[in-house]
C-alpha cells in the first residue's frame, strides 16, 4: 500500500478562530481523502505563516520525502505562499516523483500542464498573501486612527485591552512604569533601576525579571503618555503612519516623557547616569577640561582619595593632565553648590510672586535657538531632494541621509514641544516651587548627607564638573604648580 504525508498548516490570521476545530476539520478531510485512495499516512501539522520558510514540521517532512508517494494538503497555498520557496519544494517533489492530492483534485508534477498549474497557483497564493497583508495593514492603521490598540494582541506592560480595543491602565503594573520614569528623571541608570525592581519583586506580566532591555524600551515608548502609534512598511520602509495623542489615559505626563527623552539623548555615551552606588559625592561627575573624557577617583595606599592622571589620546597625542587630591576639589564644588541656594531662593520668590519674566525669557531664547536648528534641518532636507533630482547622490545615499536628517528633525521637535509645555506651565508653578523648596532645604543639610544621596542630589542640577590641574604629569617638583580649573556645567 502506498504511503502518503498529510501536511496541515494553520495560518496566523486563523489563530483568532477555533484552532482545534479548524485542524480537526482539515485533518478529517485529508484522512478521508487518503482512505479513498487506499493510502497509509503520516500526519504533520503546525501553525505558521505561509511565507515562513523555517517551519519545523514541513522541513521534517521534506527531509523524509524518499519515504512517501503522495503529499496531501488542503490547498497549494498550505505548502507555501512564497514563490521562490514554492519552486524549491516543487523541484524536490518532482525529484522524488511525489504526486499532490487535494480535495479539489490530483496534481502530477511530471505532467507539464500540472507543473505550470502548481507554479501558477503558488504565484496566486503569494499575490493573495500580499493583498491580505496590505488590507490588514490598512485596517490596523484605520483602527489606530480611532485610538485603538492594534499593534499586537498583547497590551504593553501597564495596560490591558478594554472595550473597543482601547487601552486601560492596570494599577499594579502602572506603578512599575511610573517608577522607571521617575528614577530616570533622577538620572539613575537602567541597570540600577533593574536591580531595584528585582529587589521589590516587581516582575513582567509573565513573571520574568525586568531587564535593562525592557527598561530601555519602556522609556522610549510613546504609549505611556497616551499615544497610539502605528505604521505600514513596504520593503522595510515606512509608507504610511499614524500618531494619535490622548488615545487613552496616560501613565506619565507628556512633559515627563519628553524630559526623559532629553536625558536619554544627553546620555548617549552612557556616562551620565548613576550606574552604581556612589561612594564619593562627585562620583561620575568629573571630566577632563583638556580632553573632555571622564576623570576617575581612586585611593592611594594611605587611604587618601585622588583624581587619577588623565591619559586619553587626542589626535594620537596622549592627554597628560596631572593627578590631584580629591578632597580640595570636592570642597570647592560643594562650596559653589551652597552658593546656588541664593539662586534657588530668588527663583522661588519670583515664582511665589508670579514674576516668571526671566524664566520665560530663557525658555523663549531656547525656543528661538531650536527653531533656527529646525530651519537648518528643513533646508537640508530640501537640498537633499534637489541633489537627488539632479543625480548628485544615489538613491541609497539619499534615503540614508534623509532618514538621518528626519531623525534630527524629530529630536528638535520634541525639544520644542518640551519648551512649549514649560512655557504653558509657567502660570502653574506649584510643582516647580516644591522642587526649589526641596533644593533649598537639602542644601542647608548637604554637609550631613551621605555620599550616595548627595551624589544623586547633585546630579539633579549638575551636568558635568570640568577639571584640570593645568599641569602635565612629570617628575619636576620644583616648578610652581598653577591653580587647577574647576568649572561646573549646570543642567538647564
């Protein structure tokens, strides 16, 4: 008795239906067909897209083709919707003299007309798949325009799907998201946040530990300030996209989200965050005023802290700024920081009297500067288009440069939006008054703070401390040493 292989594939877009019912119906139909032709059979079944070439069950079947005389499928598109892969399978079936049986009829690939029929049906299956994919993509975009979550079957951490596919906050999960954003605003690294979440026992929805990769994705996700975003791609490039604000209740404010993006942008080197427990007040804040690289603090044999000599290369020449005792630098910085108290008090007084003129002027100047940057990038975009039309650059060069420029425009737009929000919030200064009051009270007690808390506090308004001894490391002890440079770069 001849042996047949029955192949059952459930497509991905059928998963919303009753999987077992569909597979059972298909299996019964093909078993009935095998019995009609008096065939014994083996069954292979799986759930996979028709264009996927890495299907374990199909690959297993193909590796055992020499054992079979027939292949039974519900239709040709169940074998493959990919033209090239379908042709490879056809060649294998011909080589092993295997006939195809479907409920619609038999296909003998040794006959030229049937071989052409197989190829034609595979081509139509591929065309149909592309049309279905295109319609589904457009359908998802249309649903996204109505503020519905259509990106995946699973809602992001912090939300669940409510009525009409709208996202609804899950309180127990939302506290994790809020914690991640708050700690990022305090300039705590993703690695440290992950450790803290693990210590609290806070896990993902599936009970897994939240890693730095999870945290990085969460911090960049616009969904958390109420946005539904979707796009449709063709050949890897975005051809249509949707961006809907206020689609659902936000877990963090838009201002918080934008401020976090600004911090992440400033932290491209990875040196800006508090990555480990600080043992010194100025840890991870000191940078070389000569080569602009981070300066490290160590202890000598007697336990005295010192700032290491700098030895980074600049244009093949090593920076040789001399090392220096750490304590005098810390004392100088702390003294300067204490003087900042008067600035905070003046700012608080102005806020209480609603005199926000200086702050408004500062924000307006920032906005003017950002608008000039935007104008420059928009002009560059026009020039790129002209260069492409004139044939000065290739299509690939245009796409690469244009994508890079669009990313710059997106970044500047976010900064402008943040400035606009701050300008709008000038009349609602309660939160800023609390921050300034906290800073003033903390500065009054800064001498009693432990190094870790002090380091975290300083990083809320200090970006970098530029330091140089202005002396090259050498053994000349007679030469009079100049005064070191200690400049503080404040955060906006």
